[in-house]
């Protein structure tokens, strides 16, 4: 795979983030999120008054989330480079990525459906909104699996200059644990654990933003380093016996 293709894939994650913020915050105005404690009339008013903006934002969101495919693909390529012969972690990571992207897009389609027909009764609109937000904050199992695969790969990389330093592996574990906060949203309609709470929404989002930035930086740096090395100097990960300490 060429250097340019890999670098474009690496930066696709950051482009996704910028476009999704524009879609989610700028157009749809979903931050702060509508509270799960809102009654059906208030939810219906939100989707009626901002129907066009929500549709436009979610269409842009659908486009943006597609950019996660190349981003997670190049992560799997690098994991496979570490695993060499049997890239099991790489396959699991990309499988989890596909699941995450599908659910991202499903949320967008459900929010669009909530605005599509003006004759929908308010209780139906609220159900669609509930389903969208619960999916948005609760699709953590595949996401957690992805990050644990990346963490394991970073711990397995025994080269002198690993693609992800060991501390990035621990960061992936930490972000994975932060992402599990949304699971509790099924049991709360208000407070920090609800889908609009600090644990249910804001901490996982901030952690994901930090993760995107760190992963993009190290992918960019590592890919450039790999192609700068001569073929003779490139050592396959896992072939040396040197222990890599915490960086």
C-alpha cells in the first residue's frame, strides 16, 4: 500500500470529526442533547422547528461517518503488520469498526425519519428520538473490543520504533473504559448517567476526541517513518527480542 493512500486514510479520522461536529452541533444542534426527561410535546417541537437543519445535518453526518472506514482500515493494516502471519486482532478491530459505523449511520437515519413526515404524532417522534440516542451512547461493546485490540497490538510491537508507543496502548484501554459509561443510560432519564449526562455523554465524547487526535498523529508519524526506512532496515514487528519499555 502506498504511503499517500495510508496517510489519507490516517487523516480521514480527523476529517470525519470536523464534518461530524458541523453536522451534529452546527446543523442539528444536538449539543447539548435533548434530555430523556423531556415530554413528547417538547421533543416533537424540537424536530418540527428544526426539521430541515436536522435532515441536512444528518445527511452530512452519513457522509462523515463513511470516512471512518478508511481510518479504521489503516489501523487494521498497522495491526496486521505487527501480528504478521495471523492478523486476528486486525480482523476483530475492523469488524468492530464496521459495527460502530453501521450504528452511527442508523442513528442519523432514525433522526431523519423523525423529521420526515409532519403528520407523525409526538409520541412516535419521541420513540424515534429515544431509540437514536440510546443507540448513540450504548453501542460500546464493539467499540471497546476495537480499542482493546489496538492496545494489545501496541503491547506486542517489539520494534525499536513502534507505530504506537506503549502509553498509547494504555490510552486505548482508558478510552475504552470511558466509553462504557453510556451503557448505564438505559436506566436513567436524568443526572450524570443519562444520555445527556457527564458520564453518559460528555466524558466518552471528550475521550473519543483525544483518541482521534493521538491515533492520527502516531499513524502519520509511523507511516512516514516506515516509508523513510530502507527495505533492509525495516524489521517486522515481533521478530526482535528487545523489550519495549513505557514511552
